[in-house]
């Protein structure tokens, strides 16, 4: 995506001692960054607050991550917002998250319009409460003609279920006689995933120090670079994002081969 260099410089003014905008190569910004937003509950508990306060505080970090991604010129920002396993959390916490998804999306629509951001979702939206589902559908409709960065939220998402869903869709085509088994390859399966049409993430950021994928984008992350930070999600800032980009640019990406010197 195109960058507004003046807005970018202003956005990254007043740099901390360890990182600044000139530390990264703006010509090597990853096209797709994905984030596992982790640590909301622990952030709240450490401050003597209810876990719900951590989720509310995390909204500010998400807004900053979207703005940061637009300023840096990413093509895609995707975030893991709610997994298929998260339904096991206490009911009041699940209810809060569903309500927060709906109210936040309504509140942030002016930002998406202003920044020309197009919304997309990964996951089974039909299983969501009607209020949340309707708001998501409206967001998709209202941003469908936007041509800037794609912002994708994984909600009610599980990667294993996604792959099973894709396999089922292909098998139905075979049963209908519209697809030959011999034509099933990586491209065919990828075309049935929620991420179809998007580049695979080049960089995955996980906050709160956890070092696992949590059933997230197992297919798509095959050659993604991982960056783990101990920062809890509500404290994750534009500067932390820049630190992740700098670390990414220091990697030698081999894709299973050998990098030429």
C-alpha cells in the first residue's frame, strides 16, 4: 500500500531511546503482519482489576496497531481476536467480548473510512450472537469498496476446523464431479481457506511472552517469521510494532533453502 511519508514521520515523532523510524528499511516492510493479541487478563490482574478491564484496554492497542499498519504501508494486518476454544471461558467474559466486538466495530468505522481500510473476517461468523454478527456484516458491506489496507479479524476461528472445512468443500466438489482428485493440490486447498486471496503472513507477533500458535493459521504460517514479546497486549504500542519490524528485517528468510551471500 502507498504510504504518506509526512504522516508517517509525524506519527513516529518523539522516539524512545532504543528505537526510531530510521532503524527500519521502509522498502522492506512485510506485506502481511499477523498478531496474536495475548495478555489482556494478566494485564488487568497485575493492576488489581477485573479481567474485563484488560479486554477494554486492549481495544486502544488494536486501534493503534491498525493506524500503525496503515502508516507503515502494510497490505494486510490480521489479528486473532477470539478462538473456537475461547467459548470455554466464563460466560460473562464471553458475553463481554461479543458485546465489545460489536460496539468497537461501530465506534471504529470512521477510522476505517478515513484510512480506506477494508474489513475481512476469518472464522465461522454464523455461530456468533446476532448483534455481533449483524455488526460484522454491516462492516463488511460498508468497507467493501475500500482499496487500502485489509484488516482481518479472526473471530470464532480455529485453524484445524478451517482446514477440515476446506477439505470438506473440496470433497463435495469431487462428489459433484466438478473436481478431479488428482487436481487437489496446495493451491486448491488454499483457495478454500478463510484467507483465500491474501498473502500469507510474513511476520507473526505474539504478545505476553507465550510461545505457541494456539491453533492459529497453521497452514498459512508455514514460513512466517515469529516475534514474541513479553509486553501484554494493552501495553503494545507503535514502538513495539516497530521493534518487531526491525527484528524481522534482521532475519535471513530461507524458505527451506539456502540464502545466497
